[in-house]
C-alpha cells in the first residue's frame, strides 16, 4: 500500500463565491485539534498519521 494522503477544508459560515477552495485547505490534524474529534480512530496509526499531516501544498 502506498502512503496515505488526506486534506481538509475549513470554511467560515458565510458565502465564499468566487474564492478558490485551495485557500481554505488545511491538514486533518488541524481540524481534529479544533473539534476534538479523531476522524480516523479505527485506522492503524501508521496509515492515519501520514494522511492527517499531509501539507496542503502537496495537493
């Protein structure tokens, strides 16, 4: 299996017409820190960590 990648987006609750989605990209870890939710709790750590830490510039 190849190394896992993941991406998250954080939007404010308002219209974002004409804005690029990429400007709202962040890491899954950043969203987990804000929410206190472990989104991949049932995924083995060796797969979970690389995906959650993927830098948005890699996308």
